[in-house]
C-alpha cells in the first residue's frame, strides 16, 4: 500500500504515539509505502530515502500503486518559495513550504488521485542534478530555528537541512548525518574541500552526530540552535559568537562538483 502527504508538514514519529519523538517530517507531496498498522497509526517508509517511522493515518492520503509508479517515473517538480498556497475547488487552500513536491505539475496545475490543484508559486523541475544554485538554496534556510526531526524553513535539524538543500539541487541523500557520512566520495583533507561538500562532526566516541554544508572562504552553514554560518578549520567548527570550538571535525564528503 502507498500514500501521499496531503498536508503542509506532517510529523513522522519513532513509535505509534503522539507522545513519541519526531524523527523526521513529511512535506506536501512526499510519497510513502505503508508497511504496518496499529490502531490509527501507520508505519511508513519514505520512498525518497527509505526512512521509517509512524504517521497518524488521518495525515495521509491513500494512493494506487499505479499512480505512485507514474509519479516516480516522471521528472520531479518541487517548490522554491519559503511558503506558498496550493488551491483546489476554488476556495480550498493549504500553505506548502520550500521543497514540497508537486506530482505531475504542468502549467501551474497538478492532480492527486483525480483532484486538480493550482500552484502559482516558483518551482524547479529536477530532471537531473543541478548543483549550480545549491548555495542559493542553502541561504533560503538561513536563521531557520533548529528542530529535531525538522525539514522545513520553520524548523529544521542539521541533516534535514543538508538533505533538503541537496533535494532542491536534484540530488538524493539519506536522512541522518551518520547515513550521509557513508555516501559520496571522501575528501582527504580540508585543504581539498570545496563549496557544496558536506562536513561531518563526531562526539567523543567517534560517532557522527552533526553535519553542514561548506561555503567559500573557509565557512560552513549548519543547523545548531538555528541555521547559521560559522568558521571551519581542520579541528572543526569555530562558533562566530564565542570563538570556541563547537563541533569536532570527523570527515568531509563530496557528492557533486559545483561549477
């Protein structure tokens, strides 16, 4: 069974309970596979990154497998506005956030299970990787508040930030920092790092717990309290407010070459 997220931002929880922690979020248009059910909860796997979790069934809309396969086979269109309205039936509307998906979008319109929607905001079609505007996409999230499990400009965590910036550039990476640190190509040292690379940071046990996107000039953008810009050297992140080392560098990975 498959479903689509028909709402702005939907919490995906670790366990089937409203009290359980949010491990990630679904944005409008995200597709999921339903793997299990418990009362009003559905255990899902996000099709983009295979991430598992539990969602309230009232926050999903069931879809036929044939429609899902059609959507997956077509170029993806995602929104580029911080927030904009999706409208249907003339007076019904939902605000959708940056990076939401619009299945089958054409000439400001798209359909989900026969329902026609209108979206008049800015979009990009991701038919192939397009890293040219990657850093511009990153700046769209600057000063977004930190939120564990978040993926929107109104609340985002470190790996949600890197995943969403890469998504807007047509590049799929996994959800959590430790998963992302196992993808791409290793960069041997900071001297060979480039803008757009991802840097990873570890705790005292050597476990990857944080990530961010490298900017030109020895800087990094990352979500820590908020999405912010700090200095980066061979030891790690130097907090621009305190001048202290806030995160210890573990590794750098490259997924794409920026022009």
